[in-house]
C-alpha cells in the first residue's frame, strides 16, 4: 500500500529537526525565521507558522520577546516520523471556536468539549467569533499560530471562510464542525437531526389542527437552517398542505427593522391564508415575534399559536409556545471532542458525519432516532 503523503507542515518540521540534529543550528542559536521558512520550502505563512509553533510546543525551540526564536538548550535529537517522540506525553491543546451569545445551546456545546478535555487531560483554548466571518477567520489563524493540535468550531452564518478552512485542513490541522457544516469541505461533522427538528415540530402543529403555519428565521445561510426548512416542507407535503412561498421564505427576521417586522406580521394576518401558528427558528426569534404580535393587538395562544425549532435560551419563557425542539447540545460537544481525538490518532480514517437525535418538547415528547454516515 502506498504511504500517505505527509502534510507540508510535518515535512518542514522533520527537515528542521534534521537541521538541528546535523548541527546546522546549535543550542541557543538564533533559528530560521518564518519568512525564511516560506522562501525555503515554498509554502504559505500559515504552514510555516504551524511547523515552527509545533517545534516551540515540543520544546525544541524557544521564543524570546524582542530577540527571536532560538534552539532550546540542550538540542533535541531528530526523531523520524513513526519513531518514539520524547514529547509524546505533552498535553494536547485544542482550539474551540464558538460565537458567545445568549444561547444555552452553544454554552452546552462548549461544556461538552471541555468535559472530554478534562477527562483526557487536554487543554482547551477558546476563541469567540462574535458571529462575524472576519473574526472567525482571524480566530482560525490565531488557533493555528498558537499550535493547537486540532479545532472544534461552530461556524458562523455563511460560507465565506471556505478557503481558509480548506487550507488549514490541507496543511494538517484536523477540524470538527458542530451544529452546521460546509458541504464543500471534507471534514468531520457533528450535528443535531435538523431535518427531523423541522419536520416533527411542524407535524405536531398540523396534528393540533393548524392548516397555515408561518416560519421566521434568524440565520439563513447555514446548513442547520436549510435542513430545518426541508423538514418543515416535508411535513406540509405529507399532510397535503400547500407550501406558501411567503411564509416559507428564508428571511432573517432579526435583521429587519421593528416597523418592517410588524408590517410583515400584519400582512400575514390580513391575508386569506392567515397563519394560525408561527414557527420561530429559535427562542430568541420567538421572543421577538411575541413582542411584535402583542404590539399588533394579537392574543397569543388564542389568535396565533407560537412554537420554536430550537429551545436555546432559557431567558425566553417557553410557555409562550406550544412546543419546541430540545437539541443534544452537550452531547454534540463531547462527541465532537471524541472524534477529534480519534482523528489525531488516525489522520487517514474516513471522515464522519454524525447526526444526533433531537427531542420534541410537548405533552407527548418524542425521541427521534440518530444516525451516523461515514464518507470516504
């Protein structure tokens, strides 16, 4: 069997270790710079940083503020790939990148990651993406620069960082995406069953007698939302109900101005196909809808029933809604960490796309089965 190709950073790291072993750089001697690594090996800045950072993490090199990077004292003997490394007992550092918001869902994911870090004596380096693609990109670069062994990330809305994700994975840093994923990026994924979330809660409303159900969203350019919309439409089709393009549109309700939100709701309620139920993307949107409906003089629970696809904020009284979906948030974090640790031990294993069950929170709670898909 042909030996798998080495990641570029590992090839550079081995070459630099060999330079030290050959005496090209002695103890306490100023070492090759990042720019010199880029020129010598014809690689990107990210790759050069990764190779040098790993040598610093392994204790081969030391950085001195204002002076540069030096060979540690004493120099370390070169260890070929597959050999016994004197640094194998070093604790792994994991990068965890999640936007910090008022979300119990995201908090529980972080707690799940940290629980496995604690059990396995790994360190977690946390980065807040603040729901910004630009900050997310910066966090990814910072994580690589810090020399993390791998990254667990809750991607922000959109797919603008495809190139940097692909580069980091190609250069050898494994990434596990949670909650949503980039369909074009081959990486490990852990998500809740979003199709089932949209389907089961819509089906529950239909069984309560609702024949027109509007949907209102927050983020719109991510797989989690798109898959929930698929589940919503599937439930309508099975019930032989029409899909109203206006009430099934993927629009960001939270991005609208207050007057625009209330005008939208008023137009729905005045239409011949007025919704008797409104399905919010999450608890945050549900709270906004509640305030806007009350302003319009609508009696919630009598004129219109509310429900949420994601019970992610305990600060919003869920008694406003007849049902909600509870996500396996903590389990998502812990499962992602397990997958990342396995990936670090077997980098050439097939990627995994793990879908965890969700639970419908209603008088007749229903557990929805999980499934796991493996892809080459």
